[in-house]
């Protein structure tokens, strides 16, 4: 990238007989440097995965809220987990067959999910069995009794509260 240089010359007139201060030495021109643009935040994620449709699951309890976003394309996967204590980016493999199997890492933390394609009646109300059925990914994680049900963005939320104990669309 070349940076144009602009020189401004100012000439002044003075009626006094005091000599003008000495002019500073001319600036040394800076050589143009062709630098690569900064890497995007997901430079280690293939473009096909980064631009793949987002499947979103949110776990919402009085003392814990986590939003999980899953993207996959070909044999690669990305799972981003956002929580109050920060964000973790899990990157790794996806095997798409009878179910979608994810094996991803965030540093030394490993996450393995087995996601079954299903249809669930999910609406704006908690556990709305009369809602329209949606295509979902029921992802099974050993730490959760219920599946983590991912839906196309904005996604699906599993809520545990006084007013709801079950699934509903994100946005409430």
C-alpha cells in the first residue's frame, strides 16, 4: 500500500527585523510497505464453515445463560459458546451421516456431540405442543439430561425457571 505524501510550504512575512527561526530539517520520506491485511477473527476457520447457516441453542437458568452456535460444512465444524465468563470457540471435525457427529476443540477442552435430525413443535410459549414443527438438531452431550436442541437462527432456548421448564423459540 502506498501512502501519498503531502508537503505544505508556508511563507510568512514579518515587519520586524528579528530573524526567522531556522527551518527544521526536511522530513525523511517513509518507504511504502505492502502489508497483508489483518487476519479476520476466524482466520483458522474455513470460509465455508464461517459462512454456513447458524444453528443456535441457548441454555437459560436463573444463574446461568449460555448461547451455543453451531456451523458446519463438509468435514469441518465450529461451535461458539458464549457465557457470562467469556466465549469459547471449538473448532474441529464434522461427520455427517445418519447423525451429525462433532468432535471439536477449544485449546485443550474437547467437545463431542452426536446430533440427531428431528422435528419438534416449538413456539414462543414454553413447551407449546401445538406449535408448528421445526427441523432441529437434537445434540446429545454427556453433561445434560435433555438434548441440546439447535434450531436455525435465532434458535431454540431451553429454559429452567418458575414460569417455564422446557423449550421455546429464542426471543422471549
